[in-house]
C-alpha cells in the first residue's frame, strides 16, 4: 500500500486496535487517534530475502514511549529460523512483562510448510507455552476448533489473502464461532470495494455474532447508501 495515511485513516474510528510498525505509528497515525496499538516489533528483513530471518527491531524503551498496548513478533515453527524467532518472542515477553506490556506471537508459515490444523495446533501451543499472552494465527477450514481449544491463551485470526466480501465475513463468523477471540484484518478491509462498510460489517460479526449473510447485507446497504 503506497498511501497508508490516506487509505487507512478513515478506518481508525471503527477499529478496536491498530497493529503497525513504529514508523507507521509515528508518521501516519495522528496523535489524537486514541486507539490502542499493537506494535510490530520484529523486522530486519524484506521480500527480497528470507522473510523468516527476523530480529527484534524495537527496544522496550521505544515501545513505552509510544504507549503501546502490546508488542508483536512473528514465530516460525518448523523453519530453519525457528530457534531465532522463538528467542525473539521470549525477549519481548521478558522485556514487556517487566513493564506490564503483553506480547502477541504471530504464527508465520514458511513457503514449504502445510497450513493445516496439525501445524497451527503445534505452533499456537508453543507460542502460548513460552509465555505469549495471545496469539495471531490463520483460520483453517478443517479443525480450527481444535486449534482454538488446544491454545490456552486467546487466539486472533489473520485475514490472509484478499477474498470476496461474503467469503471474508464467513471466515470471520466461523472463526469466532469456533473459538477465536477476534480478527486482525488488513487487505480484506482496505482492499474492499468499500473499506468503511466492510469494517463495520466485520465489527458486527465479531462483537454481535451477526451471521455472515446478514453482515454481507449490511455491507451492501452501507456501500450503496
């Protein structure tokens, strides 16, 4: 996304929380936004190299300066950088606990790895047992309720690839119904035909247990109003 300041700003008032890098928070999120921030703290890589090869990219003092609600980093279970990514999470947990800031582990998946119930059950459980306070992971069509049941801390699902609005809302509904505590959506909202209408529809699913079909009708009504 080229213009975060223009494309994301209209969504701020409708979100529960923002997840962003410190550069985005400082340069593109107005100080009066007054929304909790989950700070992306892992980095030191790019799409031109191996995405799993990450380091902690933010010190705890800067997280405190930004008054973040939580910190987040990727964990790559089963990849050649597994040990490194687990150590990154452990450092965030230890530093954050010292100052009362929780940590979210984000289950990254390597290119050669299967995105199935067995893998995400293992990855989320490891993340929880090393001390993560909550976990962001992917919804799977078969067995997601087992992933949620096997993880002793709250799970938030990632939005993943762009889907048609009804399919994205259906994924949200089934994830919440099967045990997820919330959703963290990016492109399925800001690449929607009407991002504000879409985020309002997602809110109804997450907070009011609205069905996917009714949420889609709401989306269409708001989009066409």
